[in-house]
C-alpha cells in the first residue's frame, strides 16, 4: 500500500479509503489511485483489511432457485469487490438446517434474500446476525404479469393459461380474475423452469374440452419449451395460440418470443445498490418498476 501511495502521490490512508470505497476521497482521486493500483497489480487482502476496518467484504445470498435475478446481483457484488456466499435453499430440509445452524456468523456485511418469504422464526434468526438485509419480493413479477395480460387483452384474448415455475404462488391467478377472465383449474399449471418442463406442460394445457388462446409463462426457458412443443404438434404460433414470457432471457430473444423484460437482472442489481446503502447507514426509497414489454413474433390477435 505504501508503494501505491508513493506512486500516486497520496497518503497510505487515502489509498486505503479509495480502494475500499470509503467516504472522504474525491471521485477523481479514487479513480487515480485505482488506476495506479491496477497498473501495479495491487489488491487489498480482504481478510486482513476486515480485521482493521470491521468490513468483511462478503455478502450472503439466500435463494430458493438460481435465476437471472441472482445473475444481476452476483455481477453487481463482484464489480464492487465483494465475495458472494451463495446458499440455495430449495427444499425444506436444507432451509431448516441453514436457519438452525445459521452458518454465516460474523462472515458477512449483509444478506440478500431472493424469492424467499421468511417465517417469523426465520426472521428472528436472521435478525440475530445484526447485519442489514434486503428482500427481493415478487412485486416485479406481478407487475410483469399485469403488463403481459394487458397486451393479450388488447389483442382480444379471453382464454389465458398461466404457467408458473415450481414453487411459485398460485395466487398469481388472482390477477387474471381481477381482469375479468375466467380462470379454469387446468389453465394454472406448474413446471420446472426448463425447456423440457415447458414441453411437458403442454400435455396438461391441451387435455381439456376448451383450449386457451394464449399462454403466459413466468420462466423464459419454459416459454421456449411451450413454443417448441406447440410448433412440433402443428399448432401455429401466434395464429392458434399466443405465448408471452415474463422472463426476458436470451433464449426468448433468439426465437422471437414476446417477453416482459427488466424484471430480473436489473432487479438484482437494484437490490445490491439498496443493500450497500443500508450497510453505509443510509435509508432506501421504494423503486419504480423497470419492466417493459417487448413484442415479437409469438403474440398476435385472438383467433
């Protein structure tokens, strides 16, 4: 650090504050010191610096599934120089074990919760860590569903099926009811968030006297599976059935699926920014929804 300070013409304390992202350093000085450190291949030893400054430079991420939201959060944390301790708590046993043992101890500065709603006892356990936490709830997914539904209603669709990833709440069909649509039990179905899962769920959707004219899928890979299976069965998309994804994955763009984008990766990045604000002692403001509908070839007027 003293070598970097000498080369940059500043004090060692300024180098320390600049590279840790601490206040008290101008942005110009921070960039200058960072560039000198990069040229000299200098990096802070996080474990050692945490002993002096109290920061651990690690964030725990608790999630029930691996998703684009996680990709956005992980990228933002890595860019800020933080290590990520990932815990995928996708089943009852692993979740119970985690909150019983609470293995985080004093290892993290904060916690991100993705797609998880905590019980009262889990909230108490998390609070015992005495570090800030931010929860990404399903508000953006609900907004994405409303956006997709408005698009389909404008196209004249009244028979709309809803395909949800395993573990998602069936209460999403309340949004369809609020729009005045008939919600048939066989039209609210679950599948794995994969292409195979989407292909397999088509059997359920088509196993009825009345067929939906449109399908909304919460997962992009599943939406692709539905599309491929419909095409393979000779059902024209969108002439016979429209498909809209609530997840703007690259897969949906490649095949031209209509999708609601901005509810995933950007959501993770925004949650990380909020968590950093809390770690620094600030307060966070409710964020506006970032979702946007991108109309492609898989949605059209109801037949």
